[in-house]
């Protein structure tokens, strides 16, 4: 348990940040899963739309340091490559 006023505040902030980061992380996973499902189904138009929606979500989460910047870029790059390979 926090003993000082500043430690109590830090504990509250940690809880708040954890909740926000979990939500962002979940949003990233959902958007990436939608792209992968569209690619698996073979629907190129849906996959393209899903990737267009997922890319800003990934990059925003990288900017907010939920996901590492290079990890987000790598994920976008690999999804784009898989989309191109569908043709």
C-alpha cells in the first residue's frame, strides 16, 4: 500500500493508464484480426478496407507507446505484403 500522498497519486495514475493502454491494445488486436480474417477469406476489397482502418490504429498506438514503433511498422508492412500477394 502507498504510504505517501505522492505514491497514492502515482498508484491512481497507474490504474488509469493501465485501463487506457489495455483498451488501446485490444483495439489494435481487433483491427489486425479483421485484416487477417479478410485476407484469409480471400476478399481483397474487404482486406484493403480493413487495412486502411487498421493502419492508423496501429500507428497511433505506437505513438502512445502501447506498441513499439518498429513493431507497429513491421505489422503494417507484413499485412500490406500479404494483401499484395493476394493478387
